[in-house]
């Protein structure tokens, strides 16, 4: 696959892909044919019978501008009438393989009868969409499964491939010329990049839960390299016949600071103008900040945001949500004059860990214009969070390299409070024994007796009971549970872009390292990802700070914080409060 001069200047390192032959379960061999999936046929245990005949053009060769051939499965209604098409561009294999087996949504509590069995991982279900007059195209991303070329992870090169696929699909005689995109996680992330290139026939996008700044939100969040999930749980199970971009291997080592390589992974949101139905959650360890930031920055006049309270695969398979998406696509892919335009531009869920959530509350904007700010001052002497500045200077310390050590600051509420928006910790810190610090923080609530409150992201009773069974030291695993927002910061990366930063949303440049001198106390801004959470009278709000991840930890194969992640911590960390050391938590309160 050829590179442009600008892409070559970015600098990229590749490695050999995991061979398709070692995939377990196997990825099927190429079998290019057209078959009819008959109405009433059943394609998975417990799945609903197909409501219509579906024509499947299997393993179609889709050409890119440089001659590379990608492989696609195209599901379309058995009709002579042209239809719009929903594109899914996936690295996970359109059919067969590890992801479609191991992470089938039914294994997380989605009732089997809600799906046709034809759906690919994190993708819309052709059984539903074909019956509603749409085609669905699953395309194996370049360099994955049996598609040609090298795998490139997001960025301009990958977006250009999607551009070519969109224009090829629009030109097919069964297509009206209108193409939409849909899908979750990586299937959402690529939509930002593709839409920024403005393919002429891309008519609408539906990115459901997709981060938008790879460096700041995943691989080097807060300036701390965090490679395990991508390396061991994603890249290890993506297979291809050529090369794959070595994102968290050679490229993280090559570019530990912000560089053109990482900048290319962040789309130009000002160039996204197509209608967009964007879905987010507070609970994902990967996607909340980037999805919400994309909603804020895209230039689309017609854009909607829905923030749900489930695990993302469950939300994506929910029949009501699928019908909601249909209404959006009917409006922009079929030009049906329906009532989509009166849908609230923002619909929020407000979590109540240990209680009952508010789901789908209509709003007009994000962040909420009616938020007010509460400053809670840290008091190292008492361990309290105070609503008034703390007069006396004090210091608290912990072992930065001890994964059992942390410090906590608490306040008990005498009334119900909603915290919705972006939180930030302003801290005065020093390292006693080394020249850098990796800081981690979590904000959560506790019952009066000290029990940590959890929100479980799965719906089914059996699945929820399983999550509860995983409790260790009063904690449940990330992705499957949520207690509140978390953040992290490598102190040598503390420099801010002053034009882009606000008191609640500091923007780190990551342009250079500014190491500490032993004993120097410096101010830092440690941002926590946005949230919406209820704290009731009598409950405690807790800020926990440590040299290791302090929120819910990752479960096997799922994203989340990992105690094994390497840090620069050594020896004692100190946090100073009071007087000239105005360490505080800035909290957005919604009346």
C-alpha cells in the first residue's frame, strides 16, 4: 500500500501480522459467492428467524485507489429497488474468528432472541437492517483477515481506505448512492477519521463509543505509557496476511511525547459536517472523554448525543436503541420526513451507584449551561474535603511505588447532589526520592458505613450476579462496573496549553518533559474524565490519590486500569495542602 509524502514524514513502524492461520476459532478462507439467506432461516442458537430473504455477496473484492483489494460481505434485501448502505469497517474479522465468538453480545447478557446471529462484533445486525430496507457492508480493514495491504491503526491512511470503500459502495447498482457508517469502539473511531476527509457519498455517521485522541485517551493518557490492553488484548487477536502497525511497541518507544505520528491519530473535527448520532457512556475505561469531545468539536449542524448507563455492547443491541438509530438513518439516508428532528440534541443518563439511575434525560447542550462550580479543598491534616479554603499548611505522604498505598480525602453530604461534567484536581506535589512522579486519582462515593458504591453495567440478573461474585477487597472489575471518574498524570508532562485549558479542563501539551528537582513542590492539574453521578445525603464523596491506578481494575481481556503498568515512581510522594498550597477538587454541580 503506497504512502503519501505527508504520511511518510509522520514516521511509522510495522511488524509482521499475526497469521490468519493461527486464529482460534478460524477465520474462514475466501469464498467469493452470492447466496440467499432465506426468510425464516435461523443462524445462531436462540436467534430470531430472518424476517426477509437476504442476499449475501460474500468475500467481495473492494479495490482501493492503489489497487489493494479488501474483502467485504455485503448483506442486502432481496429486492430490485436500490437501497442505502450502512458501512462497517472492522479489524476484527467480518465473519468467524476470535472476536465474533468470544465477545458475542449474548455472552454479556443480551438475549439471543434480540439478534439474528449474522451480526459481527460491535456491528449493527444485518437481520434487522435488511428487513428495514438497508444494505449492510462488513469490510475487513486493510491488512486484516484476508484483506490486502498493511493494517494501519486509524489516522489519515486508514481514513483514506474507508473513503475509497464508501465511494465504491455508492457506485454499486443496488445502492442509492447514500452511505452511512455505524459501529462501536474501533468501528466508531474510524468514522471520525473517515468523515473528516469528507467522502462525497457519506451521508451520515453513527459512532457509538469511540475515543478520538489515541495518545491522550489510551496509549499515553496523562503522559504515562499504558500498552497492555492494546498489546495483549487487542493486537494479539487481530490477524492478517501482511504487516500491522506496531502502535504500542516500536511507535510508543519511538514517540514518547506528542509527535506528528500521534497528531495524525486525532481527526480534524472541524471538517466533519455530516449528520451524526453519537453515543457515549460514563463507564467505559476507553471512550467517554473522546466521544464527548468529538460531539463538542464536530462542525455538523445536525448532531445528537445520547449517554447511556449500560455496557456498550448491551446498549448497542437493545431493540429500542436500534429502532432509535433507524429513525436517524431513515431521516438522512432515506430522506424520510419523520420526527427525528424533534429528538433532544442531548440525552443524558445520571448514574446512582447503589441506587436507581436517571436514564435519557433531555438536555440542549453539553456541557450543561446550568452547571455551577464547587471547590473542595484538600486538608492533609484531617483528610477532609472542605468547602472553604484551608488556612493551615500541612503535608501528607505515601509510598509512590507501593501498590497498596494511597491517601484519601472525604466529605459527607447533608443533601442530595448531582455531579455532572468535568472534574479537575489541582495539587501541590513533590517527590522526595526521584525526579518524576506518576499520579493516579479516583473520585467515588461510599455509604455511611464505608462501603464503596458500584454501578454494574450489565442488565441481566445472572450477569449482574456474576459481576458481584468477582468482588475483591470491596471492588468490582472495570468495564463491568463503575464507581466514578478517574485520572492520571506524569508530573514531568504537567505543561499546559494555556489557550486551550480551562480550570475544569486542563489541556496538556506533552511536548517536552520537565523533570523535578528533589524537594521542589510544584502545582499540577490532574483532570478526571467527565461523569454524571448522584451523591445522596449521608453518603461520602472520596478523592483517592496514589502512585498506582485507584479506580476499578481491569478484568481478564477487558479494558481498565492495570496494577502491573510500569511507572516512574520511587520512594515517597508528598501532597501539600492549605495556605499557599491551594490543593483542591473542582466539581461541577447541577442544580
